[in-house]
C-alpha cells in the first residue's frame, strides 16, 4: 500500500520562512505566523465515509479501499473507489469519492447545492453526529448499500493539535472565527474546534463556502478565537 511522503508539507516550509523573514526585517510577526504550526484552509468536496461492511457490499467480499491521494491529515486518503449516490426521487450523483480508511459509521457529506439538486433536506452537523439525518442508497460495481441515516452538510470545522488549541485558547467544541481576505472577503463565525494529538492545523469548509469567498491557495486567512 502506498504511504504518505515523509517530506515537510509546503505549508510548513512557508510558515517557517515567513516567520524568519519578518524577524530579519525587524517587522512584527503576523499572528498567523506566530503559532506553532501553519494554518491550511481546504475545501472539502462532497464525499463519503464507509464501514468495512458497506465497502464489501458495494465492491465485493474482502475488498479493501485503495489509496489514490493522501490528504493533509495523517493517515487519511481519497480512495480510488467511488460510488453512485441515489437520492430522493431517484436523482443521483455519480463518482462520489470515498475517503479512507474505513470508519465505524457510514456518512455522506454534501454541500447545500448538492442537497438541492438531489432533493435532500439535510442538516448542518458535526462529523459523526448523524442521528435523525436523512438516509440514501449507494450503488457500487458489486451491489447496493442502503443507509438509513447519515447524509449531512458538515459544519465548518478546524482540526487542531493540542499545541494549536493552547495557542488559540480554545477547547474542543468551541466555535472560532475564520477571517478570509481577498476580493470576496468574509468571516465565518461558527467554525467548530476539534482537538486531537493526531491532528494537523487545518480548517475544512465545503464547496459552497469556498466558492462564496473565492478561496485560492494565496488567499489570506486568519483563525481566531470567537470573542
């Protein structure tokens, strides 16, 4: 199985260089560059997380997900496998990417515009909080898998290492502000803080939110504790 690269991520290198340059030039170091780790804001396109049971129902007994692209969070990847989602009134989304590794629950994450196209009425939820949410049917090359619940719009959230949480002064479950610059500048005021020693500092927003603010790799962003 392929493994993630051990080389430093570009964001980590830029974080160090930016801090050193400001210090050498005698300029105040921006708050974002003062933290222990670089801040990445990434757009999370529609996808699903599946159990081993679901994967086998869709792709055949004994099938295991194959990594296609490693993600920023350690051990997480976009799989080569994708499924077709069948929503209300038989409307579908094909090539819905599976993110691995397998989890203990099945969950589909859509943007608001996706839900409208499919005929869903989905709530904004923290990942894993699927009680009372709509279900759907998934189709793979070897069969179907029915989800009784688990279709959500994921709340904007920040993955923080405990060192990052200490720097920003937040606890798990707190809400933070994400200030986004550029020509479509805006501030997201309910970014949920998730804290784990296994996390790298990263904010996830969905495609609707990313399009609304015109997020690009060079867009200035700042994460701050909610006043």
